[in-house]
C-alpha cells in the first residue's frame, strides 16, 4: 500500500455476494477477455512459471531455518498485519516501540526477491505483467498466487522471510534519525482486518491494543505533518486503521529511496508526479469555489494542495466527490523514472518510490532487488517505462470494466465488495441488480 493504496474491499457485513444469471456471467467473462486482449493483459500463467512457483513452495521450513543465521532474527518482536477482510496475501507487517527521545517503526515486507529474481521465469512474467490488475470481483495477478499466498504471505505464527525497513524517528519532528534496511526472519503474531484493528483501538483490554494505539498516535502525527507540509489529502475521512497502514507505508517507501539516494548513492525506480500548471490549478480551484456550500479559506490560496485539504475538511459531504474530481482532472499522470527530478507533487515529497507491495507492483519488486544488490538493473529505464505503461493499461481496463458493469445494471462497488455468485434462476438474479 502506498500513495495509491487499494481501498478496503472487504465483504459488506450482512450482505452476500451479488447474484447474477449464468447468461450475465458469460457476458462478464466475454467482456473481460475482450479487455484483456485490448490491453494485452495476461490472465493465465505459462506452465513453466506455475511449475517454478510450485517448486519454490516446497521445503519452506527447512529453507527458512537455513536463512536465520544470515538474517536479523526478529521473531521475538511483536508484529502484526492489517489488511482488507478478503485479502489473499499479507505482504506487509508492522512493529512499533516508543523510547525516551524516539519512536522506532519497523515495516516488514515479504522478501519476494528471495524467490523471484532475474534468473527466474517468474521475474520475466512479472516484467511482462507489470502489476496486479484489480477489476470488481476479478483479479489478474502479477505473481502466481501459489507463491504469493504461501511463502510470500506474512501469515500469523509462521516464520517468514522479510525485508525490514527499521526507522528511528525523532519525537519532535518525526524526521529519520536513522534508517536501516535489511533481510530478516519474522513471525507475525496476528492477522487483523481493518475492522478488527478499529475494535482493538477501542478496547483497552484487547490483544495488541497498546501497540495499535501507539502506532495510531504516530500515524496521526505523520498525517498531520504531511498536511502541514503541503501533501494533498483527498480522502480526509479515512478511518484510523487505514491511516495507520497508509502513513507507515508512505514513511517506509520514502525511507528506502532516501537511503538509496543520499546514503548509498544508488538509483532506484522513483515515483515522479509532475505538478499541474498554475492555470490548471486555478481552473480547479475556481471550479471548487463555485460549488454550492463550498468555500476555499482565503489564507490557503497560495498553495493549492493546502487549499484543497482545508476545503475538503469543511465541505458538505455531497460535494466531496466533485471536489476530488476537479483536482483529479488537472493532475498529470505519475510515472516511474530512474531520476527523482521533480519529486512527487501530490505528496510533496522531493524523493519517493515504491517498496511496500512487491507482490502486486513491478516497481516495488525492482526496488527490493536494487536494495539487496546495491546496484541497478542495466535496463532500469526500460523497466520504468514498462511499469508506467502497464499501470496505465490496468487503470483504463478497470474503468472500462466498471462502465460495462453499470451498463448491464450492476453496481461496481457492490461487486467489488461482495463478489459475484452465479445462480440458475434468472428471476432471482434480477432481484439483486
């Protein structure tokens, strides 16, 4: 998860899957196949890739035992994951400690490159795919699920290989006092859903309450600091559990590229987001100002990002989507680059890259390899272009599929949150549309 983290796609409590007829299910399948062909998305994995993935899931316990002596052993550190209720793999976990003058935040990411490296067919396939594509009710994976959902999933009470970003943060200003990135062995204590994390924050007697309360306090400070520094926050109503994960992942992503550039002098696959022109920003702000019941605070006009943040906090709920859309229309597309020049405008970070989702993004997989090797692939520019292009294809495919769902009378959000069940009785299916 990162600046474009997935929303919680958990099943809505008390509601079953969206029921569709067999005929409509065929229409959906045909549409997906048409879109996969249009955007050159590979749904099926080649046999050699699946065979390789299966082979890497054998003898896991012994392999991890052999690795312990070569890695930091963090199995005694209290560690947990927080994900959507229907998540199939858990690729990030966190640990937290408070000391006299610092916070220590550990972000543990599944060590995917231990299994997927440039010598493997899985790597070549990941480069081909570029990212995981999330359609409502259907996922096209970047890595074979048989690998991603087993040895690369930080499941509770199992030893797992990880790539840990250990950040020592000054209590006063939350700057990095020290950053360490290393291979580790961890054991997650628990797998929480977002709803469960919220309940742990509420209940002082619940397991992991203190840890979640501490990391939320830190995350909230990081969130407020980002806003104060001019980071654009288009979703001001995000709940506490999402805030924890988003802020911790942003801090880790930023730490990795900070470490590579300033301390190691090594390039990375940076996430570069150009800024809109002054005229484009003015156009967006005028459109927002003209909305009924919306007023942009006069003191914020000099920085459009702060103006939008302040406006979203006080705007009527019915206008939030229109404000967000006015901003998104003028925002240039972010790209992956081998040079951080220009930084990330929306986040207001001078240097930024992705590291925390190597199961679903090629960029993160590449950056794991760069951190591990302390060197860049020869074809880094080509890989940046590939990741950027495939992300654009994925987003366009998702938009077109959502539009199609609406055309056939389905709610894309309901399908995304609840999934689909094919029923024989067409009349029964029609009741759920």
